[in-house]
């Protein structure tokens, strides 16, 4: 009874000080139970250990932010410049909902749809509307979303490829540096990835042989997540919708060798005919020109820029983008995709932070190489999940690559594709190691014989 009273008093005091922190701890109980469900004792301990270490590191980061910040100002991490603005705007929106008087300037800044608007602001505001202001504990919301996303992908990949690729991908996703940074920030990336993965799992569930009720629920979740994600990030519905559609089409084609051969024969011919069509070419060029304008805007912002267009477009002071030719547009698109993978190159590094990031960039190169290996190996094990992961990677790459021009921003946006690449890479690494071990064992057996 004494211990029960002490625990109750401690929880009550903690809830009074930070209600969101207590709800975060309650969510972790469910998350650990979900992560370990159906696993062997050894694998469960390993998964729980990884998850506990990842959460502990993130909680420590948030605690250090709280201790180091000025209590009279709303701040955030040094890599999370927009996060402080997000928190301020969400508190202003909360004040409006509560009927607290705000100045016209703050009202306009809170609901400004032209600069940095996202429905993620409403999520932050509503959480604090229910639980009270939480300028630091609100970071735990992103931590919870990030951990739930990692566990959901782990469960999906484990059922598709087995425990080894799932555990390797789980480890990489939890401890890669830049995904770690975004997971403790106050930015929208964690919510975006959570909704994208929710749509992915719902799509896979709806397409698997499942009871009718489960498939109906999955379709409702799929529609809801795709509808919600566009408000979080403009263009996200296009990325996720096209990615899942491409993944489904790819999984159908991969069922028969004849369909694969037919697709490989038809695609180049169909692409050439579509490009030769004046109306189709005009639409493609219109989209490329829009992306080029956004790219130039990013190049001219503060930070380390990189260029994708021909030099004449950066030197001109008038509207030179309107004169872009189809050949220049194709060069722009090709450079964008290549730069998405390679930038920043080692000789492009300028700042101390980029020097620190260089180690992860090398890891990224390795992940990309093994992702292609994993794509082939994954098609043999689970074509649907593999094609879905590849489809989301391809559409995300295409959109991000053509609209970027600032290395820091591009890396941040590229990390929304990394979770899908990581699992393909994990499959590739495990398949490569297994093949090497099998061949070594075979050679040793022959030598012994």
C-alpha cells in the first residue's frame, strides 16, 4: 500500500508538471507490447533493447534541450530552426481556440497560408489544447511517431523477408544520425513518415488474402492517411499515391516472366511515343519548368547550394525558364536524380557540420548500392512489399530531386525516403552475406572432400 501511494503521488505530480510526458510513457507501454508480439524470447529481448536504447537517447536529447534553453523564450535544437517557429505558431493557434486575445500580427502569423503552412501545426496546437502548453515535451510526440513508424516497418518487413533483414533495418533506422535528429525535432517529417507508412501497411493488408472486414478497414485507413498526408506536406498525396500504385503494378507484372519481358519491350517504345506527343511534352515541360523555378529559389536561399540547370538560367535576370528546351529539361531531370544520390560529394564539403555528416554520406552510398541488390532478392521473397518500397522510393526521389537546390534542405527531405531504402538495403546485405557464406562453406566442403 505504501508503494502504491508513493507511485500514485509521483505519477500525479509528474502529470501536473507535464501531462504529455505521462501520455508518452503510456504510449511506450503499448509500443513495446506491439514490437515484441509473437517473437521468440531472444528476438524480443533484442528488439526491446534496441527500442529502449533509441528512445533513451532521444529522451536525453529533449531533456538536454530543456535544461540548456532560456525559460523565457521558445527555442529548439540548432538543426531545427523551423521547429521553434512551429511551436510558437501552434501556441498562438491554441490561444485563438481558447479565446485568449492575441494581437492581429500574431493571428496573421499563426494562420499564414503562404509561408510554412502545414496541418501539422493543427496537430501541435490540438495536443497542447488538450494537455496544456508543452514547448519541450511536444518533441516527445515526434519521438513517439518515429518509434511507431520504425516498429510498424519492422513488423511488415519481418513478415515479408524474415527476422534477419528486419532486425538489421530496424537497427539502421533507429540509429542513423540525421533521422535521429529529425525524430527529436519539432518538424513535420515524423508525422509525414508515420502517415506514409500507415498508407503502405494498409495497402499491403488490403491486397493480401485477408478476411473481408480486415481488408475493408485497411481501405478506410489507406484513404484516410492519403487524404491527411497532403495537408502535412504539399504534394505528399502524389508521392504516396503514385508510389503505392506503381508498387502494385510492379507486383502484378512480376508474377509472370512473360509480363516482365513484355513490359521491358513496351516501355521504351511507349515512352518515346508519349514524348513525341506535343500535348504530353508540353505538360511534362510545364512541370519541369515549375520545378526549375523552385530549384532556383532554393539555390538562392541562405546555405550551401548546388546547381542542376545549365548556367544560363542562373545568370539571366529575366524569365529565362520559359525558354527551356526539352533537351535542357531532360538534362535538368537527370542531374537532379544523380545529385539526389551523390550530393554532397566529398569535395563539395565546406562547413564543419558537413565534415561530420560525411561519414553518414558514405553509409548512404553503401545503402543505395545494397538497395539494388535487395530489390532483386526481395522480389523473390515478397514481390508486393518489395515493389511497394521501391515505388515509394522512386516517387519520393523524383519529386525531391527536381525541387531541391540547397544541400541541407535536400538531405532533410531525402531522409523521408531513407526508411524505405534502408529495408531494401537490409535485404540486400543479408542476401549478399548469405551467398558469400554459402559459397565459402561449399568451397571448404570441396576442399575437405
